[in-house]
C-alpha cells in the first residue's frame, strides 16, 4: 500500500512540475530544403507594430516537390507569399534574437549577400516560396553535410566544410494553433489581409519540408548541385561563368559534394547542372510551375459543369461539389489528395467521352445539314477538360510532396 501511495505521489509531483512547461506550448519548427533565411527587423504585424521576423525563401528547382506544412495530417502549399501564424496572429510579438545568438553559434548556414537595393518583398519571384516566421528564441542544426565551395567551376580551393542542410527553430512559448496564411501581394513590409488556408495543432514540432524525386542512380547528388545553383542565382541572376561582372556571391558560386566514401568524383562534373559547358544531360526545369489555387480551380470546374445544363450529373458534378464544399477555402490535406485526384480522373474521362459523342453527332449532322452551327457544348467541354487536367497535374505533384527523399541542399543566411 505504501509503495502504491508513493508512486501516486510521484506521479502527482511529475504532472504538477510539467504543467507550467505544457502550458507554454513550446514549439520547434524544422525546415528542410534549399531555404535562404533573411532577418527582417521591422515587419509590420496585424496590429501595426514593427516586429522582427524571419523570412524563409526557396526558389523553384527541377524535380523538387512543393513544400509541406505538417505536425501530422498536413498539406502541401504552392509558390507564393505565406505567413506562419501563432494562435491566429501573423507576426506576433516575438524574440528579437538572431540566428547567431543564444544557443545558435554552431549554425553552419552558407553566408550570402544580395544586390544593392534588393529586398525580399519588392523582388519577389512568382515561382518561389516566401514564408514569414516569428523570430525564434534559438536555432540549431537539423543535419549537416560535408561539401566544398569554390569561385570557379570545378576548382574548389576552399577545402571541405560542413554546412547546414536542415534548420530547427526553437520557440519557448509557441502556440496552440499554427495557421498557414496566404498574404497576397504586400504593399510594403507586411502581410495585408492574411487569410488562413489551413492549420495544424501544435504537437511539438512543425515540419516545413521540401523533398525531391527518388533517383537511386543519382550517386553524384546532382539535384543538390542544381538546388545550390538556383539558390545562389536567386539573390543575383548574374551569370556565374562571367569574368566581369562578378556575381555578388562569386566567392561561393559552386558546390562539390563527396561520395559515400568521402572522396570527390570528378566524373560528376560532366553532368553537373552547375557546369557552364555540360557534356551530357542536365537537370532542367520543364518550365515555370505556376501556383495553383486548388479551391478556386475546383470551384471554377464545378461552376462550369453546373452551367452545362445537360448531362452534368454524369460528370461527377455532385461529388466534386461536395469535395469543394469540404475544403472551406483551405488547402487539401494529405488524406484528401488521393480522393480528389481520383474524382477528377473520373470526371475528366466522362467529359472526354461526352465530347467525343457530341463531336460525332455534330459531324454526322453537318453532312446532312450544311448550315448546322457547331454544337455550343463542345468548346465548353473542351475548356472543362483542360481545367481538370491542370488541377489533376497539380494534385499529382502535391501528392508526390509527401514522399521522396529529403533534398539535403545547403541552406543559406543573408548577411
């Protein structure tokens, strides 16, 4: 009896001592991918107060998936300007620490510069990601990788150094609810009229992760070299191969990566995406991947199907309408993606079949009635099929964001 009582007392003591810590809602935010970090000292929050924030920026890179925002059942998000809100506040009053203060002196972020007059909100790339975060109380590495940096391609004189490939931001007092706000186009150094596009409960760690396509044959880590190149050129597009003028980050223009045994394989240079004169296939972007607004795109498809006034029940209108209503303006979560993609596949097939059927009937009628006008439903069906194809392609890419390998690209910090 005494033993049971002692254990009960111990449990009470533990729970009571833990209560203040739990009440603080402490939080870690882990970021993986080719992120550049910029500390904005005077961001205007929703209350109009100037507060320091951390801007995480990532360029579009071939074979990289859209970032995911998750403490468990999260969601991918497309390119654009976003803000991580703590308990419904974008840019809450936060720590004024920097990434090199407190417990953060061991960070190995690649130091980079920007062109004179450059600023993140006035030089935005529509195909890149910008995420506004509260300044952390401290930060630590969440992964390091050995690499060499150099001024001239294939000439790496600076020696091997470990650099950060993942960053973990620590917040002593975080939030119960973590919103991902879309900001639209800011008029200044702020996030006007933020709109929540989805939220996550604080489970202790929020992960903002960029992954890349699985490729077991990529022993040279060419995707990492591609990411490094895109990230350097993100701040200054000056050609790195020019002798004059130099890129502002020419002293670290190129990266070389070791093999599993620690050696550096010169044969990797032939296909390296950084190579100014490659002799074999390079990783390339198939073209800018423009952001897709899932909710608006789905609503447009539903409206177009509803306006057909014919056969729309056979085109999965009711099911797509229910799916659109279930989003409530939010981004689709991991578990919603497969069903939504399947519905669009079924609807597209049905739209295409109806298009072919009407086309045949229209052609047969034209042979007997030369004055017959083209069926007005045909261009509408063609447009719906194209809209569904665009959304299907995006959802397929969004689903792939939940799988694949971590990018493992070097992360950078603006000086």
